């Protein structure tokens, strides 16, 4: 397990943080699915932006 994953696991044990994470989880899952699809397609973030007209989607700050 990566250090980041360990950190996330520790943070999610906090009852104040977990509910906030759960609310955002569908957005995180969508972003991760897009990243995975982009990598399978062997295109860059820039190429995805050019093809879709959407930029910064992988950081959760898309301009739709």
C-alpha cells in the first residue's frame, strides 16, 4: 500500500472526514474511470481536452 493510500485510510477513520469523503466518492470514481480510459487509449490530458472540449476534468475542476 502506498504512503498516500495509508494516509487516506487513516484520515477516513475520522468520523468528521468520512461523511464528507462519502459525498464526494461518486465524483472521485468518475474522474478515476476517465483517467483509466484515457490511459488505456494512450492519449494525453491535452489530447483528451482537445477531443472533448473539456479541460482540467482530472483534477475535478472542469470547465464544461
